[in-house]
C-alpha cells in the first residue's frame, strides 16, 4: 500500500511541521505513577545489590563517603570541644561572679573604713581647732598675766627704790649726827654701858649688817666687841642670856680665808666656836656672830643683819 500519497494527503505537504511530542506536564497520572514505581524498583535493586556485594560503589562515591565520615567525626570533635569550652566558660563566669561579689564586699568594707577615717579626720580637725583655740587663749592669758606681773614688779621696784632712798637719807642723817656728837665729845661712853675689867660694853638691839654695825660702834668711839678671854666670854653670855638670836662680834677672815682676826688687831688667841664652825658655808661666811641660844658659841656668817655689841676700852 502506497502510503506516500496518502501520507501527504493526511499530513499535508512535506513542508508542513510535524506535531511535537507530549511534554512531562502533559503526562497522565497513570504514566507518572508508573515512572515513579519504576524508579523505586531500580533504586531497591541497586541497594540490594550493594548490600549483597554483587556490585561495588565507585571510588568517587567512596571518597565522598569517607569525607562525610571525617566531617562527621570532626563535627563531633568540635561539638565536644565546644561543650568543654562552654563548661570552662561557665566555670570562669561563676568564678568571675564570685570575685565580683568579693570585690563588692571589699569595696563596702573599704567604704566603711573610709567613712570611719573621714569621721576620725573630722574629729582630729575639731580637736586641733580646739587646741589652737586653747593655745591662743593661753597665750593671751599669759601676755595679760605677764603684763600685770611686770606692772606689779615695776610698782614694787619703784616702792623699793623710794624706800632705799629714804633709808639712805636716814642713814646719812644718822651718820652726820654721830659725827657731830663725836666731834663734840669723841670718847664719850654711853652712861648705861656695863663695865667689866676696865672695859665698857653696850648691847644694841638695832638690826644692822656686820659692816654697818662695825661703823656704828666706831662712830660711837668704840668698836665691835672683841673677846680675848674665857672670863670676858662668860660675862657677855650673862648679858645676853635673856635675849634671843645672834649678835655680831668684831672678828673677820675677809682678807684671808681661815685666818681670823679682831677688828682692833688684837691677838686672836681665844676662840669659842660652835660645833663644826667656822664652816664658810656657801663660800661667803667671813664674819663672826655670838649665838645667845647656844651658850654664846660663835658662828661664821655672811654679814647679814643682826643685833650687835659695842665695846669701849675706857677713858684715856
């Protein structure tokens, strides 16, 4: 059967286009299901063959499989490392938190101590201010007292100066009076003087220092008493026995320490010193006294004011 013409007639001229085969999306559901079943069967056969060892996986697939296994192991190792690091970080975080808590406690303690120190510093400052205030008050009080004391001393000094001037004037007047009396009667012996073995003695209750008493007796025409015998000593003891205190007598070692002599130049042969005398206490005792309370015994003295005894050798 000649199909050529019929074919031409059926499909037209040779220049006409042939119809396109049906696409995948145009397959019927039955065809699609058959294709899926086919592929599943092929995959199942391949898996069974691989499991039975009847076929071998190609080297490239094995290489990739090894890489996958290696990557899986690396992933596991990395996961373990990450877990370890996570644990370490947690421990360090816990330690840091603990340290932070300790630091916070220490800061609180330090702050409390700083507060205490601030309070102490404030107290010290207050005490220092109080001390400075007291010192200032004391300085003012001292200056005030010093001024008052100086004023008192100046007043007392003025009074003493006036008293000294008066005493000097009185002494000068007395001296002039005595000199005038001596010029009128140079060897006049007081009428109430007591006589013993041709000498006359007068006990004066005036208080004068040794040199003034010596000058007084000489202005009277006599001298400070000189005692040259036991009898004279006991006579004078009897005269002063009812009195008290010490009396200046006419003995001195002023010119040469330890070498006593009478003001008249008489021989210093008789002595009646008290126990341990003369001792020159203080290095300034150069004048003799007779003590009424010690049986008339003698003592060396610094010439301070005492009563005194004048002696006259009798009329010429």
